[in-house]
């Protein structure tokens, strides 16, 4: 039988072995981490070690506000509205109707969108943290 050993520090360091098996499933690290792995045969013979870097990127932070260019107008008198979001550190925004992550209507910031004919609420998120903008 051949199995794999995984180490959380340099290879073959007995102070930080992680686990064995083939395949190996481990909890997702919370910080960027390097792991080392090697094969070991039934007689104890070991292969050379190979490393893999796991990069953990920070989650986007909350946008601080969402707004519209015109949040109060008479039906039929406006052709488009502009929806904008500020703050946070996300790079990809999604604008939705029908609830957060409901119906995607665009991803630009600002987003030019046809003016609604009834009171409508728009949601925007940067993948993880939602903010709400209402148009009356």
C-alpha cells in the first residue's frame, strides 16, 4: 500500500505532521500556507517532497452606501436612473431586483438602468456583503 503524508511545515519534520491518506482532505486554512507532501510505501521507503502554496485572499468588506441618481419622480418622466455603490473593497458588484442575489440586472458601478414604473428596491453586493438602495 502507498499512502501520502502531508506536513504543515518543511517536509519530514516530525514536529508538524498533518495527516496521511490518499486523497487527503484538510480544513481550509485561514491564512496563506505552504504544505509539503510525500509518498511512503509499505516498507517505509519515502519519495522526495513536493510543496504546494495555498493562497487565502481577504474577503471583500461591506459597501458603505448605495444610491440612485433619482429616487423620487413621476412615472414616464424619467428614462434611466443611475445606481451607484461606494465603500468596501470588493471589485465585482452585482445589482439585483427581487431580493439580494435575485434577478441580476447588471454589474457596472455606476449602473445605468431603465427607470422603474413602480416603486422598486434594488440590491447590490460585492459577492459577499449586501447593501440595499430603494427607488420610490
